[in-house]
C-alpha cells in the first residue's frame, strides 16, 4: 500500500525473532525492523546479519516492510547494504538534517537496486526529524528526491531541542496529538510540511510497546 495509507507502524527490534515471527498478524499497516535505538552498539553487526532473513520471513504479508537504519554514515551505509532486498518498502533515516541527507541515501539506494535486480526507485525514504532545524529544512524536501515517502518526528529528541515536554506538554498538543509516540506525514497528503505535523487528520500514530495513548487499541493486541 502507499505510505499515505499507513495508519499504524509497528516497531520490531531486528534481534527479536519471537516478535518478528508474528509481526504480520498484528494488524499494523507497516512493520519497521529497527537497527537503531533498539539495538545496543555491540550487537549492531549481528542485527545486520539477521535482517535479510527477517525481511524474507515477513515478505508477502499484509503489512509493508521498513527498516530504520543508524547514523552516522559509517553505520548507515552498512545498514543499507544489509536491508535493501526485494520486499522492502522504505528505509527510515534518523537524525535527518535536510535534503542533502536524502540525496546521499538515494544515491546508495540507486546503486543497490541496480546491483540486486530491484525495480529502480521502488525503495522509499522516510525522514526522521529530531530537531527544529531539521524540520524547517525539510519543508520542500520532496523536490530533491522522489523517494521521499514520509516524514516522521522523533518526539523525545525533538522535544529536548525545543526544551518542551514530550509527554502531554506543548509537543503533545502540537506535533504529536493524543500523546502518541510520533507523527507521520506523507507528501501524497494535501497538507504541507511541517505544519501537517500539527493536524490530527494528517498524522499516523506510530506506537511502541512502551508508549501507547491511553484507551487506544494497540496494533499488536
């Protein structure tokens, strides 16, 4: 399905086989394998080795497949090498500072798709914004690469940069309605970035096991 149809994204650590096993049955519109915060530094290499098998297991299910890679670039490039295979819908780039970051990832994706017989341009990019400067820089980012399928907010780091609270404070009222764990915007939607992040009608709730809005059904229940 197109990214604009994602209503929920289920985060799954790349080294959690028991969670990967049933991820496609949890009702989320997309499943995101996480190589970043969910994986300790000393286990990154092992997580990369597990990604191809995890993608193969999850391919063909109802949910689209994403992988969140690492920064800095010395970690991001090996992550891309391990995860760009048939069935991958998009990669999420954390700490996106602006369009130049998207251009770097797009160049690597171009090479990997050609090398592995994947349809050119089929792997999208989700930009994860974690500070105010990055958010402002992304306003016209879709002009720099057609691979940009969405922009998501890293609420804790974003709140820290703005010096506001991430749980029910100013950030919760503006960027992440209902105290959800994140907000998602797709360039297919009519509302422009960054103001789309303030509109409940233009956001996708991105939930984790530890943070779910009170009274809301969790995708994995």
